[in-house]
């Protein structure tokens, strides 16, 4: 029996290239996250939550990019556990695995295969300019491996394999998206229109959540100070404690402005969780103290994370359901990946596979 995606249609309305690129009448979206730590509130509010909003409008591929994770040394058992936890979180956050293709990158061999080809269309000079490489090389000076250097090429392969139209990413990933576009254009210039040129989709301003301990730095899952980040699995008491300890300032007024980065970050968290605007929040807390603001922020965060944690706990019990989603979606991703891959292999001159 054929799966729906095997009968899928790329519309072929004459001459209209944009429509030709649509998959089942929708544009294609790809994004991914590394399973290299416990996810933070920043990851949720800045990425996952937006993915859920976009998931109806686009044909979506959401990957747990475990192949990227090993560019930094990982403990195998921990990586496996975290990858499963991330997969579960995608679903708990509201991504339906029967509508969205949610899969482990390492289950689809096409990523590595396309990456090899794209490596041969990427210049050392381009990769040398990547700021994430420079940062990570400085941080992991004892393990500056070739994978860390070619990380952006694997990311380009992820995106180009599915003829992706849009890629929701944070500002920090824009440089990688630019190089993806450059590689795709270079390839298309030589071989014709093989790849769709992807566009970045950067979420709303204010979606960048900063560290609770240093509000000039983004909240990050690899931060060594556990008080700097709220983890998605933190219990209510921990959340309250971390928010109470958040660094503010000695101004004593609640205004939404760059001069008060700690307060601004708390207001951003409050607004992102409650759906209120910064103007409304400033009015609400006018004349009140930081203690009140922190109590309200902690309450809002708990009210967002508690149901999410409940859904995770429920899903963890549904092992066979998760396993079947993992399997079906890997097959679906591989199906689409192979379509692009075979085309690319033919273009570069690899011999045809006998049927
Ligand atoms: P690491 O510390 O391992 O580099 P990270 O927490 O910075 O990880 P990434 O894995 O680089 O997160 O990013 C996953 C997604 O979450 C990306 O789309 C990124 O833009 C988004 N993201 C990460 N941190 C934040 C944040 N503080 N605020 C908003 N979005 C964020
Ligand atoms: N590098 C990204 C994760 C990532 C990704 C992708 C994001 C890997 N491949 C493709 C979007 C599209 C990160 O660290 N946030």
C-alpha cells in the first residue's frame, strides 16, 4: 500500500515556478534542534512555540539533528536519551507527528550523502568566516574536528534535501542560512534549477530570551550556571527560585527599555508567556516593585510549562506510539530526501542505479 506522501504531487501549473515548488499545495518548512543539553525556556519561546504556529500553513520537516551534535564530544547514552527527550518535546509542544515529519537526522542517510556532494561545492574560505565555528573552536580547543568546520554544509544538506522554502531560525543561525543559499545558487548555476533557494523566517523581536544571571547574554542550554536558564522540565519551586534570583538593577522602576536589560528580559518572558504586549505589562506593573514582577513572571512561566510537562509525562508512557512515529516519519523523510538526492547524483555524473 502506498503512503499518502508517495502519491504526493508537486503542482505543475504551467510556467508558475512558485506553485510548482509546492508540496501538496503547501510550501515546505524545515527546522531542527540539537539534542545537546536540556532545552530552555529560550528554546521554547524563541523556536518551538513558533514552529507550532507555522505547522498548519506549511508542509513541515522537524528534525532532531543528532548528527550535528557529535561535532562536540558526547556521551553515547546521554545523547540517545536527550534525542528521545527532544523528539518527545516536539510532540508535547504541539507538533502533530502525523501531520509533520518529525524524525532523527541520523535515520535518514540522505543527509550525509548530500553533504558529501555539497562539500565539494563549498570553499574553505567561506567556512573560515563562520562565527559559530570560531566560537566553538575557541570553546573546544582540544577537539577542533573537521565536522565542526563543515557543520554548516550538513545544515545546508538538511535544508536543501527537502526543497525547503522557509527555515525558521534564530538570528544566530542567519550566517548558516546565507551559506546554504550561496551553495544552492552555485550548484543551480552549474546544473540548472536543482535546489529551491530557502528563505529565513526569523520570529518576532522580543523572542530572544536572555540569561537570568547575565541579561546581556542569551539564555542557552549549554550555560554552565544552572541559575541562568529555566529548563523546560524545571519544577515550579525551581522556577520560582530562579526567577527570584534573576539579576535586575538598582533603578527601582519597571520600564521596557534597553537601559534595564534584566527588567526588559523579565517583561519579555512575561509577555511571551501571557500573550500581553510590553505596553500593557508596563502599565500593569507601574508603581510596583521588582518582587511583584518576579512573582508574576514565575506564575506565567509555570502556567506554560506545567501542561507541557504533563504532556511529556503522558507521551513517555506511550512508547510504542512514539516508536511507530519515529519509524514512519524516518521513512517519509527518506522518501523525499531520496528524490532530491537521486536528481543531484545524476547531475554530478554518478552512474544510474540499475532497477
Ligand atoms: P547551545 O547552548 O547548545 O548552543 P542554544 O540553547 O543556544 O544551544 P540552539 O540549539 O542553538 O540553542 O538553538 C535551538 C533553537 O532555539 C534555535 O532556533 C535558536 O534560535 C533558538 N534559541 C536558542 N536560545 C534562544 C533564546 N535564548 N531565545 C530565543 N530563541 C533561542
Ligand atoms: N544549527 C542549528 C540546528 C540546525 C538547523 C538545521 C536549523 C541543524 N540543521 C537546519 C535549521 C535548519 C542550531 O544549532 N540551532
